[in-house]
């Protein structure tokens, strides 16, 4: 463990380390089985999301705003799995815990950027359902493919800007003591807490990110569904209400899969003391499982995708 503290304290000087040591999952029993499980999760996630991307690309009937957003989510899920899981397997399965300073910053950017995009894309899908149910007559006027592409492009730009500022602020920190990151990747919080100079801007950015990436999107989604609920109550027939609500079930499942584990971890961390390995295990699962579940939910809960699969299969048979 002495090698983990390779950066000696040099007070009064700016110290940029050669790299960091990822120290998550230390002394956890049967941890190699977990990484085998993660390998399966990664393969299924990439195949599943590639399948969704292929179906939406090939079927013209799916070239509508809702599926433009789902296409974006599938791309983001593929990127998330690729940013999180392969590096984690390399670090722990092959005991390659050292990561260079530059690679650490890149890892931090891509993991947090992908998580941000997952959250914001769920807001876009909530907006699509809100307009479709609350303002059905104006849906095709307010939500077009071009407008959806503009919204998604804007969200990508905002996410890149927020996370880029977050990562750039790390470069102002001096690491004159430990370079051991208590996480499974170059996580923003564990990294800036290692610094020995002023960390206040990084702390502010961390709270800003939690607010804008998790809390505000979740509040917007909840408000959209409150409006949807009132709109559903105005529908006279029970069959009509269920038909309209059924268009939202897949999105609600995506929201639950993404937000509930993350919020549960934050709540447990604030209200009680959690074993570091349990916290890291839970956090790694919360970043890996949504990318696995999203294509499964799309495939089994979205009628249009199931019908499109049948059409493509029939065409290929002929």
C-alpha cells in the first residue's frame, strides 16, 4: 500500500501527480465473480442498445420525435456501458489499478457526461409524453423531428459544458498527499477530496451537478406526470385513460431504474454510515444496470418496436 501514497507531502508547492490508484473493492470476497457478471452486463447492454439503434434506423415508421429521443438514449446507454465497465474490469480483474493523471481526467469526463446525458434524455422523453397527452391536438406542431434534434443537440452541448468545467476545475488542485481514489473509477468527489489546496470551487460544482443533473430533471419529470395524471382524469372512458397511460409505462420504468438506485444511495449515505465497499458496489451497479435494462424495457414494453421487429423479420424472410 506504500506505493499508493507515491506523492509525498510538499506543502506550499503545486503538485500534479503522475497518476492515481483506484482502490475500490479492496478485500471484498468473490469480487472476481462480480466482474464476470459485469462482463455479461456489458455484452448484453451493447448488443441490446445496438439492436434498438438498428430497429429505429431501419424502420421508417419509427422516424418520429419519440423514437429520435429513444435512439439518442440507446446511443448514450452504449457510451455509458463502454465508459464504465471495460475500464473497471481492466482495473480490478487484471489488478491494473494505476491510471495516469490525463487518463483519469478523461475517465472522469466520459463517465459523468454519459450519466448526465442519461438523466437529461429521460427529461426529453417526459416532455414528449407531456405534450402528447396534455396537448394531443398540437403535438405534431410542437414536437417535430427537427425540433427534437435541436433539443437533443442543445442538451448534448449543455452536458459537455457542465462536465468539462467540472473536470477542468480539477486541474487547479494540488495533490501533495495521497493519490488513492476510494472508488471504482476516477470519480469527481473522491478525487477532489484528495487535494490539499482550496477545494471550494470543486465542492460548489459538485452540488451544482447534483442539482442540475439529478434533482432538477427528476422534479421536472414528476411535474410532467402530475400534469399527465390530471389530463388522464379528463378522459371519459376507462379504456381511453389506460390506452393513454400505457404509452407512458416504458418511460416510467426507465425513470425508476435510473433514479431510484442513485437516490437510494445518496439517502443512505446522508442518513447512515455505509461500508465503503457496499457503497462502491451499489454505485457501480446503479451506473451499469440502467444501460442493460433500457433496451429490454423498450423491446418488451413498446408495441411499435415489437411490431417493427416483426416487419423487418418478415421482409428478411421474403
